[in-house]
């Protein structure tokens, strides 16, 4: 995994956030969003280990493998997402 934490958030993509092993699995799981139950869960990422900004980069990077465009909640570009802290 390669993460450039200095990269502007809007430039986080599959090309800038490489996941050689997990990436192909995420693309396969993404099919469940339209062909299956409509959701999937990723477990095992300890968000407590990272800063808020790093967690946002991780979210953006992982979600870039699920869809080309990220969903917006409103015209300001706010996004609806959930991080579960344990």
C-alpha cells in the first residue's frame, strides 16, 4: 500500500492510493452494491491508530475502488459516511 498523505484530498484516487492486494477485492465487492444486498463491510482497520486527516485519506482511497464518483450529501460537497471506533 502506498499513501501520499500530503496529496490534496480531491486527488486521492486509485492511481494515487495503490492497493495491489485489496484493490481487486474491493472492485469485486463493489458489484454487491448493484447486484447483491447493496452494501458490504470492511473490518480490521484500527481507525484509532490514525489522525483524522489520515482516516479521511483512507476512506477516500478505499472508496475510490468502489466507485469512480463519490457521493455527496449536499451542494457543499459534504459526504455521509460512518467510521466505527472501537
